[in-house]
């Protein structure tokens, strides 16, 4: 028997925390432990390592920061590169924030900062709460739990870096990407699945011919394909009318 979806903030918050404790946090424990070890080997201080997880809150951007820091890049170049790596969160935030309860601008900014690809995918699933106050609570509880676990995992990886073989630490970084692919395929509509499929199919030839900009071009091609599919589905449902 399916559990009734919560309709208020507190019910959504509790549901979000409960959904986060399990596979999402286990994946974060693995991948962010690997990042903590990488940050240690790169030469970050322990405070910077943990703070980068909380403020950047996107593993690709964090890895970019570590690599550029190790290469001796200046602060402005690192900031621009990290911003570009996290640019993918902008359309996610644009689609997510309007579905939450009406909150003031500081609250919207806080939700955007808490949001990750994992929390976005969970909130966009058909099983997530639909009432705006419950969705706000769900995202707050889910994302807040994930961020807390990620910060602790970064700290653990940093402190345990000496005993963690480097190949294992690097392998752990890829756990999160595999998990996110599965989540995206479980979101509402077919757009996410189409975006992933088109991105994978187009990514190899695009990156062969455009090695410097291939990742961005692949994202645009896959994302556009997913957007067009979702738009077509919405128009089709609108033309059919209520059933």
C-alpha cells in the first residue's frame, strides 16, 4: 500500500530526510571520501576541502578546482572554470524553484544553493510530494541531509587519505556519476532519458572533432533533444485535454 504524500512543510521535510538516508547518502559517502583524499593530495587545507564541498556542491566543479589549484592557476581563472562546470545547475534551478512554496528571494537562493543534481532528480520524480509547502520541506530535508553527509565524507576522506590507495580514491569519484544517470532515467517524462541517450551517442564523435569544447556542445545537443521531447509531450497532453 502506497504511503500518502505529505502536504505540509514538516511532513515533506521528514520524508526528504528519510529518502536521503540510504542509497543517495551511501553514494555521497563513497564519492566525497574520494574527493577528500584528492583534496589532501592536492594540498588543500582541511577547512578549504570541506568548505569547497559545501559552497561548490558539485563534484565536477570541485575536481576542476583541485586540478587547477594543483596546476598553479590564479584565483579568477579557477572561479570562472568552477562556475562553468556548475552552469548545468542553472536550468535545473529554473525548473525546480517555481514548484516549491512561495518564499522570499533569500529563501529561493538558499534552495538553489542546497540543490544538487541528486536532489533535483528526487524532487522531480513522480513519487515526490506535489503540494508546494511539502515540496519545499522535502527538498530542504533531502538536500540538507545530503550536504551534511557530503561534508562529513570529505572530512573523513581528507583525514584518511594516507591509508587510501590513490587508484581507489580516484575510482570512488565516478560512483556519483553512475548513480545520477540512473536517477535521471527515473524522472518524470521521457526528456531526461532522451537527453542522456543522445548525449552518450553524440558525445564520442563530438569530443573527437571538438576536444576543447566537446563537453559543452554535447550537453547542449543532449539537453536540447530532451527539451524538445518534453515540449512535444506537453503539447500532446494539452491537445488531448482532460481524460
